[in-house]
């Protein structure tokens, strides 16, 4: 692949403009109510279990030859500092910087103090250009990569989702894509924003449209709709582990990246994506067309 076909983050290449390479799988750690994080004080967490979960995620990536990133999430600025300190003490960039807005701001400031360059992480997410503080942070700290999250209803069509990112509906009469480029974002990812199962269907159609016309990397968090069935995760009654694996299979065919969710769900996520890729490659090699 040449530079026009992927974004590069160290040794990781994120494909864009087509769906030939395995999607980049992203597991989230330190999300709200994760079992390794203290419920009363999120700044306290089980370090050894966190290391084990990240290493399992990375080892599966190596085993199945599927690229990976870890998303660092947080719900308070102070806890974000603790999580980033831990991660950088044990692992290397790149990574995805997630969590709520105030936590991301604290994270960006801390990363600058640690000497982490803005091209070593991905800002997740931004949905419009109306937050002046957010725009200033992105400009002042020279953030280079950001994920656009499309916010819409469950039945928002692919045409409407495409318009969300291309129409001039942002301040200063620009689209969100053009606006981000103007403030220095060089690498834009597009996340369709899953609400339920119907929204995922529209999103997969949208991803093909964006990939073909805009040549941007596309993906989403396909398993978010499962939260309507169960809490805690992987509730046996609703068989969410198997639902997760089945939906990951089809999403793999039309995604450049996938936020698969809780990092402890890495085993079924990597295995499902691997099986999907193997089947897709077999169809190509035999010139079998299941979809026109």
C-alpha cells in the first residue's frame, strides 16, 4: 500500500478507501464500571489485571495478524492522569485517547508534559465544531488525528449520515471534515455511531459510501446495541458473547477499524474477525460473489 491508501501510526497501518486489509481492532480499558476499577474511587485500579488484559489483547493481535490499538477511557480528569501514567510506564504509543471531554483535555495536557507527541495518539471523539474550548485544545496542542462520531437516530439513512460530515452545517459555514482540516487535523476517522441494530445496518451502507467517495477510514462500535439486552457484559441469559461474535463477522467486511468494546472481550472479537477475513479471502480466491 502507498501513503494514499493508509494512515501510518508507527508500525500500524490503518487502511482507507477500500476493504482489503484486516480492520484495526480497538479494545477499551478503564471504561465506566470496569471490574478492575474501584467503584468508589476510579483513580484506584488493579494494575496487574490491567496489564494482563492489555497483553492478552496484544498477543491475540499478533497471533491472528490483525492490527490493534488500546483505547484509554476515563470519566474524571484525575483518573485519566492515573491511567495514562500507568499505560506509558508499561506500554508504548500509539493509542486512542477516549473518555469524556474534560478527561480528554486533562489527558492531552498530561501527554504534552510527558513528551508524547500529538501524532502518537488518536483523539476520540468529536461530533461538531461548536465547542470553542475543544477547538482551541486541538489547535494549541496540534492534535493530528481525530475520530468524527456521527450522531443520529436509529433510522438515519446512509444519505443523511453522509450529509452529516459533508454538508456546510458547522460554524463559519464549513463541513465538519473541512473544519477539522482547517484547525490542523491531518488524519480523520469516521465512526457511524451505533444506537441499535437498525442503525448498524445504515452505518455499514454509509461506510461503503464514505470509503469509495472520500477515501477516509471508516468503522464503528458494532456491539453497542447489545447493552439493551444485558448488564453486566456477556449476560448468559441473553447469550451476548455469541451475538457479539456474529455481528463482528459481517462488520469486518466493511470496516477499516472496529471499536470492539471492553478489552476483556478480546478473545471472541479477534477470533470472529479472523474467521471473517479467512472466509472473505476464500470467496475472493474462488471468485465467488455472495453480494453484488
